[in-house]
C-alpha cells in the first residue's frame, strides 16, 4: 500500500504546484510503515496511524524551519 502526500514549501509561490515536495507512506514486507522523501526513508512507525503522525510532524517542522530562516534573514 502506498499513499502519496504533498508537502508545500511556504516560502514558495502557491502557484508553483510543480515544485511540491512529495512524501510517501509505504508498507514494507515485514509490516513496518515508512515515510519516504525522494525514495529514501526519513521516518517510520509500526502502524499506519503512527506513520501518518510522523509525516504531519515533518510537515510542521518544515514550516517552522522556513519561518525561522525568514526571521533570521530579516534580522529580527
């Protein structure tokens, strides 16, 4: 089972839909759920619900890092 999710970078123009980062959730042969970015495992869980929570955490952390970068660039 594979689920595709899109993670948008808030620093980009919202109309740039072609530049969206894709996060996928896959189930391994052993039943472990992994979150992948560009084909590489970046997080995982024993349950689908846990993998979806990991994915959401990655989205929130990504937004936070972009926001921090903008604040630092502004000199605040």
